[in-house]
C-alpha cells in the first residue's frame, strides 16, 4: 500500500524503517506538513501519516478523500488537529497511538523540574566556561513538597508515582479518579481548585478540549501559592501565555518548565537559529531566568519511537488486510 508521510524527521525514517511489516508499505516521505494547501500531494495514497502540527481540517480532509485516502494515521496521542466529525462524514478512518510511552513523557516532566529547580542548565554552561562559582544556583528539596497533578491518565499516574519516590505529598484531580491506584501509592484525590491552592509544584497531564483550553489563566494563576512551579508536557494551549508572562513578571511564580507552547506550530521541530524569532511571547518567555523550555521532545525516546512505529504500521497493515485496527487506536469512526 502507498502511504504519504508528512512532517518527516530523520528519526521517523529510522524507526519506521525498522518496523516489522514496513516492507509492505510504499512510503512517500515529505518534510513539509499536511494541510489544505499541501493535501494534493497525497493523491493515490491509501493512508496518510501525520503528526501534531499537521492541520487536518475539513478542507484538507475533503481533498484527501477525493484523492483516494482511506486512513489518517496519527503518530501521536493527541487529535485536536483533526476534524473528527468531518472525517466521519467523509468515510475516513482516523487512528492514533494512545500510549506510545507514558514513561517517556512523565520522566521528561520530572527531569524538566529537576533541571530548572537545581539550575543544572545554568551550572553546565558556567562550568564549560571554567566558572565554578555556586552563586545563584540554590534550589530546593522535592522531599516534603506538595505536588499537584492535574489529570491522572497513564502519564499523570506515572508522574505522580515518580514524585512519591521523592517522598513528596501528591494531590491529584481528575474527572474519573483511579481510587485503588491512589490508595496503593499514597496519592490524595481532591478538586482542581484545591490542587491549585495547595501545591508547590503543579504538573499538567490533561488533554486539550474546549473545557481545558487555558485551564491556567489569570484567575487560576492568582489562586496558586506564591513561588509555585508549573510544568506542562501536555498541550501548549492549556496555558494562557499572556497571563503566564504577567505572573512571571510579577514574581508570583517560582518557575515554569514547558515542553509545549501555545503557538508552537511552525516553530517547534524546526531550526530557526539563523534568523530572528518572530513570536514575541515566546521570545519574552525565553528571557526569564526561571523559565525552561524544550521543543516538544518529551516523547523522544527509543522505546516511544519504536512503539509509535509499531502501532502505526500495524494499523496500516490492518487497513490493507481489511481486519480491525489495533485495539484502542481508532477514534470512534
């Protein structure tokens, strides 16, 4: 079968090229992203393979359907960039990788906090310049601190367990709490507002939806403890960036660690080192000494990439054979 593969990176070619069954797929690798403007390049492909910053709105999906595409395969968990209703109406199946490696993302979230809190990135740069002074590198113990976890899906639960390993108190909020898990690991469920008000560290592990868009905004930031830290490895639009900059300027937050950004499309995953960054709010965030940003790399482990490739190729082969897609990967179509 023919598959048009968009927003291709070198690691995609490597891991998809090693996956059992990939020899039955004729790949068309494209470095550019899929949207209504580029959708014509999919003509003749039975499936398209897309990532988080591809834009599959109705106009794009209509072009895919006219060109003979039957399957949209997301090589990620999130699907807010796909018009699922339009896909259903057009007869397109949409699949994703719901749990490629929750450990990868949870571990990156904790790693971001440790780096920011203990100023490891700043210390590394100093030592490389033979500056061995310790001024300005004071951090705090995670032991005894209260960590708030918003969202206790697979990633949120693992992050919570890691924080419990530091002997932190962990408060969690989720519309569908996992009570038995919480009791087993010494985690306390409460409402989201109580989490915000009580935590020294807040880690976001919730999907993006109309209800969670800008869940951290001017009002919710004001409810948080002065000096609290925020970690976001989920979706950039969970945080109102304008409000975030305001509370950073006021000194209300102690620090912010982000692997995602509200307007990351067209910026993250690309090299912009040769010219000025045109996003003023991202440029402003990068000036704060208590802000640490990575470019949506939380998923980037060998285990996660191998699982993404395995599940995605498995669903493509299922389409070819006319068999059911892998359990839990189809988006209600």
